[in-house]
C-alpha cells in the first residue's frame, strides 16, 4: 500500500494541523488547463488532492460538480487522459497523496483489476467508488488491495454501527465522513454534530476521518477539526472558483490560490484555542 497518507497525517499531527484536501474534476474546464489547476492547488497549500474522472451520471454530486463533469466531457476529457494528468503531476515532483472519487461504471468499464492497475501506474494512492455502498464494496476493496491502492469508504450520520465496523476494517488511507445525507454542494449547511460517529470510527480503529460535503468556508474547517476530523475535503466551493472564471485563467488561479490558502490556514491550531489533534494511521484490511 502507498505510505503517502500515513506520512502526511503523521507530519501534520506533529505540527498540530489537519489536512486540507481540495477536489476538482479532471478536464474541467478543459484538459489543457487541468495541469495548471492541479499545480495551483498544490502550490497554494493543499496537503492532498481528491480528483474526479468526469462521468455522465454523477449521482452523489450536486449541480456544481455535475456541471463540471458536463464541461469536462464536452471538452473531450477521457479516462485515459486522467491517467496522463496524474502521471504528469508525479513527473513534476509532486509527492502528496492523490485520491480518486469515481463511479462504479468507470471502474467496471475497463474491468476492476485493469482500472486499479492503471491507477497505481499513474501514481494514484486511493480510490473511493461513490455509488458502491458498504454491502457492495467488497469486490472493489479486494481489487484495490491487489494493486496496492487504498480503498476509501464513506461513513455517514445514518450508517449503522455494524457497517461502521466493516468500513473501519476495509478502509485505507482515510475514512470519508460526510456531514449530512444527500449530495455534494454548498447549498445546504454542513452539520458537525456527529461526535458519536467519529467516536465509533475511533473505537473501531478506522483510518483518520476526513470530513466532506458542504465544506466551503474556513469556519467550516475549524468546526470540523474541533469536532475531531483529521482533515477536510472541499469540492463544490473549489469548482465554483473554476466555473466563475471560465476564460480568465489568471483570475481563476488567483481565486483558487487565495481560497486554498485560507482553507489551509484554518487547519492550523489557533493560539487562542491552543488546539491540535493527533492523527492515527491505519491501513486497509482485506475483507473477510
């Protein structure tokens, strides 16, 4: 398995920080601009990246990310180009963790083992199959583990405790904790009153919890970290900075850079609070 997530969480814990992980759709607004966007995110302070391969029916995503998928597909983005972009990022010396958030059809199309092998060869560290619930995740977890990819599973406020134990056992890299039910987007406020969920994951020795869905402000970041998150993912709020500056590359990069820097700053301990959380690493366990 990749050690990038474990090393990242360990290094951040030593500084009392949490991880900030921006999400973008590869190929949005067009493939020629994607590498510049990825480098902008990294250079502005992202601790890791979560990337989407555009798909025609992204059922877990709200309108902002759906529109990004449409733009990328219309611009000619293909899965093979995603591997080239990620490999290019590695070739440029960027060694931060890179995860994919994809849909099952994208994995099943070429075949699970072929997909995970291509991901590993490109330099991907983790894969989350967004529309594969826990009861259907086993084949993806097994294939991911065969190819040294961390399988990431989702824990939600309404996930039964018995399924949380399975999620903890099968997940690697981190645990994706959603703040609310529904789809991605900033149209609905994130909810951080899920201490019981985080405590259950800790009881089961799950990988570090990373909170997503509705994360759009530094205040959201601080609330998530105060609740026990070891990292946060922001997707729609990042994609909106792309959508709002189509055809204005320099302005787009400036807004992305300012946003990432502000969100990253919010993961750092406040001198007034004196806080700082310690992350616990955990590797994926094959289903049994």
